[in-house]
């Protein structure tokens, strides 16, 4: 290709190279340079910007710009000057659209075939090798449930309870006949309350009879400052949506949300006009509470979420509420110290707890009750939810009645189905291999920590101690004891219903929590089910958990090479280990208690490195018009970067390591597709970086990545060595 093929100039032959570059000119040259763009398919089609995103297109460029506009790569206004940064952004979009050169866009090139042919199956909001595994697991568990349901079971056994609950969920006719009758007395009590005192009494009644609090309540949680004890927690009503929604949400999103809330009210018996009016007032209250609440990146920041109150201090905030009665209804015995996770939200909500806001609080209580139990009522509530998901996220979540029933049973009787799942599908070899990999990674982390030139010997010793005491949970728990054993689950023939069984399970869980309220937290308990396709680091226990379900292909395969498994499950394992030392996990000690174990100088250096990570990601565009927030995603990005360093170090211990396989496995792990609306939502709510950046932006920090593929200045994946960031 010649320069003249790209830069053709004006009709009179002039080029006017000293003039201002317009968007149209840049896009025309981009189109010529890339030989045009095909109509996007698969993920590129979902992520494409509407053609109308580029405004004031000049007539002379309209024809040549039609391919790039159809490809969804252009936005902005033709009357705005084209900056170098904007031109770079367009170039990266073009690399992604083509997906033909891994030196320019590694994620797009490696995953091109999958991305182009991708779809979003019913039951998934996001699809991909990682995300899609959850659908496989759901189908495996559904098969177990169907097999149990096909045979008579011994009364009182786990299998009998599974069968009884499944039959109740499948009893659609019975649920339609009942409608909202199972909760009608609570709905009436809410509406008939003439004072705040009466409404709070109704809430206390629901706490005692349903195990659910709608307006306010006390709970129990691990004391973040002392993980060997439990502490009371307190909360009020809060915003139902993310903070960004109330400030920047599009009109269509607001309409989807308020329509859903209105549907809940009308389905429960209110007239359409009254429901709409009540939702409008409720929405305004939610927006005010949201404005005062924490930003999403602070939800895991112990410095901001660990706030202690006395009961007297809460009474001062809520002078019109009988908190003694509320506490008594909760069953909690010790409330000398009460934790509040979001003080701003609590204070904003507390201002509403008076008789002047009684109507608003009735709406809040009614909606909270409906959202808590709606799936166990008639089909109209489920349809309203599916309509909302489609309108708001652009994803059709509808599934067959059988699939929905199986997933409801899976969620409610998780302890029982976890054991059945492990017995049927989990490999002992997978458990052994992963435990061996974890041991290797912890040893690598020790080496890396001890090699850090910015840490003192004192801090290094404490970091190593934290690694040495880190708990490891792989596959399934050591004990299958469950509070579900004390829940009476009845079939339709025995007079049971979906709703009654949900409440029976809820009450059994509540009673179990209260029975152990004076015991030290049991750190051997799992906070994930064995069939969960995920993993986690729990800072309050200083342990890592890898459920059985995630330890299978494509993330882990006994027949795959070591490098491929390192790039799949290895990345995830190392990521969770690194969370012990991200900007949030670093505030907890080896016992899982919030503590300052750093020297002042070391912590200052650590914070500086974390800030550099935030800047490395901030503003990076993952999909056209959708950029990453460095502040929102800092903790997960620190974990990703540490994971990449670790798996490369592990691979380099092999004889003749194949780093190409390793890096390709990383790209394959994070391949994903969803709707554009979902990507936009995740960009402002998810503390993880967009999946594409979890591949590209991470690999761009590794010298081995550049040497493996011969990436040089001028390639799209190139970054100058001095700009690359590293923490661990």
C-alpha cells in the first residue's frame, strides 16, 4: 500500500497538511489503510456503536465512511478537532474489528474465531469459556435433580427434600391459584399501619415469622477488627441500583427500573396510577440515599466500612423508632458494639423514619417483601423480572420452567446438592493437582516478596507469615453438616408450597445463625458452594477457596499442558493469592483481622504502586466508547498483575517452557461476550476490569510477552518499558 492510497487530498490535488484533522478525514484514511471493514458479527456486532454516534458527517465523506460506521467504530462530532489520543483510540478499535494481528490486539486475534461465532445462551448474561462453565454446571445439577425426582425417596432424607421442593417449584398451577395469598396478611398489615410504630411492629412480625427484615434490622457478621468474634450489624433501607445509575442512567434505564417496580406493586394488588405515584416518590428517596452512599470501590475498604456505633447512638439517629423492640425481634443477644458498613447511606435513610414519611416507608416495605419472595409466587412476578433484565441489560434471561425450577432448588438446597455434585463430578486428581499448584505459587510469592527492593525486612517477614498461615480450601468442605437438616420441606401432596418451603429454609438458616451467635466464627466453613464457578480470597479468614466446579475444562484439564493449565486455573489461583496483598487485603493480618502490619515507609511505597496501577488502567477503552475506571478496579487489577507474574515464574521453572501456550490460555480464559448495555453497566459497577483488559493490559506488563512475539514500537500491543507497572 502506498501513501497515495490513503492520503488522496482535495479535488484540486492539494493536501493541506498543515490544516486541522477532522474526524471524517481520519476515519476515511483509517478505512483506506485497513482496506475497509466487514459488517461486524458476534461480539463485535454487540459492541458496535450505533452509526448515529458520529454526528455532522460531511456529504463528501458519507459514502467512504459507510463501512466504518456500519462496523460501529466511530463516535463524536465532526466539528470537533481530532486529537492524537482520539486517533489512537480509533486505531485500537480498528485492530479489534479486524482481529488479525496478535501484535496489535492480542485478545481479539487469539479469540477471533470464538468471538465472531459467539452467542448468549438462555440463562447467561455473559458467555465465555469461564462464564459458560456455569451453564454446564447448572445442567449437571439439573440432571441430578431430575434423577432424584424420578424416584420415590425416603422421608426426611436430603433426597426427599430435594424432590419435595422441586415438585413445589414445578407446581405452576398451584402458585397461580395462590397468587399473593401467601403474603397477603403482611401486605395488608403494611397498608393498615397508621403510624411508624405500627409499621415497625409489622416489620418485627415479619422478622419473627418469615426470617426477613424489610425496613430495618440487626444481623451478625465477623468482627473485621477481631476475626475470632462476631459482632452485630445494622442497616436501613437502601438504594436498589448502583450509584452511577441515579446520576448518569439513561432515560430508557430509568424507565425499565421504575416499570419493574410498578409491576411489582400492581401484581400485588395496587392500582396502576397509585403504583406509579408511589414508585416515583420511592425512586427519589433511593436517589437521595444513593448520593450519600459509598462508591462501589469502597465496599471492600475496611477503613470505610468498619464503623462502630452503640445502640444509644443509633437511637439518636432514629428517635422515632423503638430499636429495643427491633433488636428483640432479631434474637441477637449482644449489641454492645454495632457495625454499620455505610454511614452516609444510613444517615440519609434515617431521616425518612418518621410519620411524615409513613407512606414512603410503606412502599419501601411492600417492595422489599415482594422482591424477597417474588420468585416463589405466581409467574407474573418472574415475567416482570425477565422483562426488566431484557430492557435494562439487553439480555434475555428467560428459561424453561424445568431450568428455572432446578436453579431455584440448587440455590435453596445448596448444601445437599453440593455433596451430590462432588460425588458425581469432582476428580480427586484435580484436587491433588490444584493443591500442588497452590503450594508452588505460595513458594513463588515468598520469593517475590523477599526480592522486593521497596519493602523493609520487617514488613517482608510479616507478609511471609501471612502466606505461611493462609488457609487453602479446594473442591469441597471437610464437613457436610447443614442447617437444612432442621428445615421441614413438604411436597404439594403434603400441603407444602414453594413459598412455605422458602420460609422454612429461611427460618432454619436464621435459627442456625442465632444458635452460634456467641461462638467464634468457624473459619473452616465455606463461603462458596462446591458447584460455584468462581474462586475467592476471604480477608477475614485469610484463606483462599477454589470450588470443585471451577476445577474442570476449559480452566483446568488433566490432558492439557502445564502451560495451558497455568494460563487457565493457574491465573485464577494466583489472582486469589494476590488479593491478600492488594489495596484492601493488605489491611488484614495473618489471622484475618484488620491491622496495620506495615511500616509507614513501606505502606507509602505500596500505595504509590497501587496508584500507578490505577493510572495504568484508567481510561483504557476495552470496547468502543466503554472505558475502564482505574479507581473502581484497582484491587482486582493488582491481583491480575500479580497473578501474571506468578504464572510466568512457574512456567519458567519448566524445561523448555512454551510461553505462547501460556499466553494464549490467558486470552482464552477471558474471552467473553454480552450485550452492550451489560458492558456499560459493568464499566461503572464491576470492580474487575473489562475482560479484554484482563488479558491485554496485563500481558503488556510482562517482558516475556514482548519477546515471545517480537512486539516492537509501532505495534498496537507495545508499551514503553518505563511505563509498565508492577506491584508484586
